[in-house]
């Protein structure tokens, strides 16, 4: 998944959570799907499973598409801002 496997250690969840991290709950989880077409179905299945087990919606689910959208929106805003500053600078300089 884009990282050096030499830097990975695998321990049982109970032992790692309590002894290494000092907590008894899972903080993050990564789910991989076979194709892009399966993302929303997998996301819905994970949501349904967590909601069924927790009874309340006390979790967040993010997919890479939503993160990419946020980054793109931020990049477009910055481009507009820098373009405006350049236009004002040219106007003042002229």
C-alpha cells in the first residue's frame, strides 16, 4: 500500500492495543477494494456493519475520492487567490 514493508510490525489487536497503545478500541482502519466501481458498495457495507455493531453512528468513513475532491477545491481556491493577487500587483505597478 505504498509503504516500506520492512517498517511494518504485525501484532494481535488485543495485545497491541492494550500493551503498546494503551487503548482497547480501533482508531483507524483501511479497506481496499478490487476496483473503483466497488468503492461505494464497500463503503455502504462497512457503514452498515459498524452501525449494526455500535448501535449509533459514532464513526466517520472517508474514501479517497472525497479526499481528492477536497484537495482539488483547495487547490482551485489557492489558484484563484494567487491570480487575484497577481492581477492587483500588475494594476498597482502599472
